[in-house]
C-alpha cells in the first residue's frame, strides 16, 4: 500500500501571495485547521514544500 500524507493548514492564507493560495486550494485546504489525506507523490510533496510554513505534515 502506498504511503499517505496528512496535511493540516495551521496558519492563515490571508495576506499570502496568490501562488500560495492556489497551492493550498489545489490540495483541498480551504480553512484553518482543516486536514486532508493525500497520496505521497512527488507532486504533492512539492506542493507541501512550497507552503511548508503554513501547514503541518504527517506521514501515515
């Protein structure tokens, strides 16, 4: 079974650049403290890396 990532938005996207907002929306994070579980792929890892200062990342 492929590993998955649990990503939680812990900081607000208010006042952040549009690129960061688009990345967060692309991952399905629309509001504070929302958690999504996504496949551990290079694309998702790259997205999480771009907004690492806004999210908490856990491997499951």
